[in-house]
């Protein structure tokens, strides 16, 4: 089974979701954006129609999703980002988006370094990642000795890498990026909020299922 075959069984929502959490991190209008793992192009379509982007280029591994995205984005490249020879000019893009992509890569460090060549000095990298330190994963591991892969979610069977917030920040530091801002996807419900309140937030990270992190390139001194 090749890498693309793994994703053929994903449900339609996996490729058609609009990532409003990422969109809110993109500042200004008229940006040139590279969306790696663009799915059917819905997020890029919203970016273009709201004026936040004047050009969105997508890269997508799933052939059917890539074909659907072609009607929404300016250009779509079908293939594995780890193997593609990318045709972009140096420092061409204002933003590069990696939405739930890094954890699927064999060598995310090398991919990020290569993509950084196409991002200009004042541009931003936006990455979303699941948190392997989320309490539901740890509960099953600690109490039941279970680490069961699933069709989707934090233990998606297609995930090759696992990160916490700290390890993701450290990885990006090593590839030349520093954190600009972070949004955490938190556990819903009053119990989680009360627990964090009474423990002064010491265990907050265990109730955060994912992070959306905005990075900028290290500024040379």
C-alpha cells in the first residue's frame, strides 16, 4: 500500500472542512498563500472570497480532493509534498499553511526547511497539530494500557509523528522559526474549566486537544 492509499478511506469531511481557526490568524488582505494539504480547497476558497488572499496555491496528496480543489484555487499540485519538486520562486509566498500535515510526514524537519525557502522574510508559517498529551489519550494509556489507532483524531492511523506543544515549538525552532502566537483547542464543558480553575491552570495542557501555531522566521541580528 502506498501513502496515497491510506487516505482514500477518509470521509468527505476530512477534505472539505473550512479551517476558520487558521483563517483568523491571517492578517491583512491580498496575500499569496501556499496551502499544503489543501483538501478540496474550501479554506483557500474562503480566503480568496474574503479578500485575505489574492492567490492560493494548494498541494494535496489525495487525487479526488485535488481535482475538487482545482475549481476553487489558483493552482493545485497533486502529490506527496515530501517527494515533489516544487516550482515556486524563492520567497514568493506571504503565508505557508500546514493544517494537520506535519504529523503525517516521514521527515517534517526537512519539509519545513524546504518550504521556508518559498516564504519571504516577513511572512508567516501557520501549523495546526494534535496534542499527544491530551488527557483522553493519556487516560487510556495509563489506566488501560491501550494505544489504539483510529480512523481520525489524535491517534489517526495515518499519523507518523506525535507532538506536544513544547516539542512542536522546539522542532520549528530548529528549522528557523519562532512563535508569533498560539491558539489552543480546549476541552469543552464545565468540568474541564473548573478543574483548570482550581488547579491554577497547572494541568491546562492536558485539556488542550490541538494547537494552531503561527510562526515567523528568525530575524537575523
